[in-house]
């Protein structure tokens, strides 16, 4: 019971600390105020847990709060990239109030009351890009490490292992980049088509579009007369109207449709970075069993780091996630090494 109470107290205190970090990094005064209020509520709940422990004579020495390593890493990322970009990571930390960064319709959402506030909450973030980069590194690492282990099992020729590994790096990175380019380009073309249709509707049916927008805001809680006033003011500025209508009706941001070239480049370099790790000993001139052991050690260390990074998005125990990544990668490498060894023996 004492451990449950102290764990609950610690969770609330860490949540309060993170809420204040988010509030400090937030530029929007409304959002800042929301996270300050959430911090105060979490601290109040933590105080209740502490009082409960004292009544049960389970408190012992006074509890002292220290942010966990994960919380400190998340706080630093929030300061670097901003809360909106890290909303998926913050969600994994079980923080509330993150719906202010999405286009979801929720009962507690604060409605805009002026034209300048309309659509302001729908800006994009880097959370998806950060996640994609981490998983891109992981894909490159696992794929090329397994390839290197398999070739090493089949042949001890350092040159063959190095050439095969470099070929695997380039082939994998180019394949990932091409796939990402096609995917993002196709998605962008679809979004551009939808936005073009919306632009044509604004030009041809401005009154109907204004009424649709007013009904959307009314459904979310804004008084209908006020919603109509805001939407009519909005339609007086067609380009701004297109921006807001795309966000509200289509859930799209015209400014954040994504660049196919940027996505392809990020995918290429993330995969290549991971794929280069098991090749480093061979590039450094090592050979034979020593190079293989060094490659395996570097791969395991990098998998451990990737597992820690992935835990930021999943909210799972960091050490368990890191060890699981090492075990999965180690099993893949061992299997491919054994298969390569068997194949090499059969061919010779």
C-alpha cells in the first residue's frame, strides 16, 4: 500500500513538473494558462496522496521529488522543439490537455472568440518526423547488421563483407527514400486537389461556405449568431478563409502538406546512419573475428540507445524496451550468421 501511494504521489509530482515545463515553452497565453492550471491540479492531487500516507502512518521520511531521467529528456526536447511538436511524446508521459494541439472536436475545447484565433490551434508538429527518424535508424541498423552477420558467417573475406554491407546500405536507403517520396508526393497531390476544390467552392458559393463554418463552430458550443459573425468576417478575406476552411472542414493545413524531397532525404539519411553502424569496424581496417565482434558490440549498443529513444513514444519502461531491442536484434543477427555459415560451408 505504501509503495502504491508513493508511486501515485511521484506520478502526480512529475506530471506537475512537466506541465510547468510545457507552460514555460508555450507561446500561446491560453495554452500556457491551461498547463499552469493542470500543474496546479496535479500538485493538489499529489498533496492528497501525501496526506493519505500520513494518515496511514506510511509516510516515513518526507518525500523529496526529483524528475526522472525520462522526464528531463522530454523537458529538454520540449524546450528545443516546442510542446506541439512533442505532443505524441507528452501523451506517452500521460499528460492531459494535449487536444489543444489537434483538430479533434472535444467538449472541453475552448472556442475561438475572435477572427485572429480561428484555426490557430491546427499548426503541425515534428512529433511524427522524430518518430519516423528513430524508426528509420532502427530499420537500417537491423537490416544491415543482419546482412553483415550473414555474409561474415559465409565468408571471412573482409572486402566481401564491406562491399556487401555498403551495397545493402545504399540499396536500403535509396529504397526507403523512393518509397517515402512516392508516399508523401501522392498524399500531397490528394491534399492539393482537395484544397483546390475548397478554393473553388469559396469563390462560387461564399455564403454557403460561411454558413457551413458557422454551423461547425455552433456544434462545438459557440452561440450561432456569434459563429455567423466570425464566419462572415472570415469570408471577407478569401485566402485566410481558405486556410481556415481547409483546417476545419478537411482537417488539413495548407502550410504543412509535407515536402516529398524532405521526407525522402530524412528517410535516406536515417536508414543510412543506422546501416553504417555495423560497417564501422570494417571501414576502420579491422578484419576477421575481431571486426565481427566489434560490429556486434556497436550494433547492440546502438540498439540499446534506439530502444531508449522509442520508449519516449511508447511510454513503456525504458530499460525493458532497450533490452528487448538488443535481444530482437541479437536474435536476428545470430540467425543470419548461422544461416550464412551453413550456406558458406555447403558452397565450399
